[in-house]
C-alpha cells in the first residue's frame, strides 16, 4: 500500500480541530501514515489543541508546521512540501472522516495505478436544523454536500471532488504545479476556485480522477453558515473566484465562462419554476439569489 500523508490546513478552527484529528487517529488503518498539520496563522487556541492531540495519541506520526503566508493555497502548498507520503490526502479542519477512510484511499490507489486522484462523499452534520429554504442545489453550495452514488466511478468533464475531501498522488503536483496562491481563501475571505484550477490542469494532462463512495467525510455546519450574510459573501465570492481563475488562463476562457453563466441562468429559472409549482417558493427564490450574486461577482471587478 502507498504511504499516506493526511494534510490538514487550519485557520481558527479550535472548536472542531481536535475531533477532526481524533477521527483520523482512530481510523481502521495500520500501515505507515502521517498527519501533517499546517497552521495558517491562527489566533485562537489551535496550537494548544494540537499539543493536546499529540499527548492523547502519541502513537500517531504528527508533524506540525506554521505557514506565515496567509491563504489556504499557501497552506496547501506547504503541506505538499512537507509531506513524506506517496499520496497526499486533504481533509477539511471542520470535519470528521469515516472509520474506513484511510483504508479506502490506500486500497484503491494501491490496486489502481492508473488513478491519479480520488474524492469521496461529503455529508453535512448540522449543529442546528437544516433551514426550509435549503434544496439539493443550495446544500451543495453551503455544505459541500457530495453523493455520486454507491459505485466507484471516474469523474467526467464538469465534475470533480471537493478539495476538502480529496487525495492526490504526490507526482500530480510535480507534473502540473501546485495550488495557485492567487486563488483560494485568505483569512476570513471566501474566495475559492483553487481546487477547480488543479483538477482542470489534471484533465489537461489526462490524469484520471475517481469517486470513492466509502471515502466518507462528515462536514460540521454551524449556524453561522446558514445566515443571509454568509450566503451573500459565499455566492459573490464564487463569482469573483471564477473571474480570477478564467482571466488567469485567457480572456477567451473568461468569455466562455460568461456564456456558461447564461446557460446556468436558464437552468436556474427552470428549477425555480419547478419549486413554485411544488409550492416551495423559498427554495426557488434562494436559487435566484444564488445565481444573481454569482453573476454579480463574475462581471463586477
């Protein structure tokens, strides 16, 4: 089996970090592996939580690093530089993994040398109740929900894993380069697209990416993620991130993305009509808001 380096990039998530680490330490997996913790200038109790974890699980190979360049992409790249494993597994710091998580990744990549990256299912765990405006589409947006079914499949064009539940062979980054530090979250900002950028570069190199249904991650959703303010910040940041990502490639790529936005508007209006017919207007209205804020971020600098 390949050696795994589980990389956790964290910023001010002391509330969830210990349980995230605990879920990895207690995984049903015995071959050699390590946890690489990259603290991206946290101002909370993150360092003490790491010390507590080390004291409670001394048998786990745990390596702690402070990345002073602010930004998730900087932290992810530091993880690449410091990891000693053949496979780099990125796990979000506000999540917990399933019992067979590491075994699933190592087993599949060990048996399938053609596969260059894998991603798995993500299920939300709400600290409060799911709001009644939440639909399948906004659930994907807010919680990173992902469920491609019960079978192993290859991700095709237009689909890719969530960066918070993904594993790559280390050689991927040697061939395509690392995460673009102009993209991704910086501090409390909600910019993104660094993951999509990596998977797009992998596809250009024809590197196969697979979905593993047993590679399960449980994403903790606090009440703060369900507010109007967070929804606006997140959706407008998606648009801004897509503008940055596509313009970084070419003006033609950006123009193509604008055309795609028109298609997405048509689909949004159709879905909204369907929710109205089902007497679920709040779900439909939330989709309209989602599309509007994304478009606004996409076209306004």
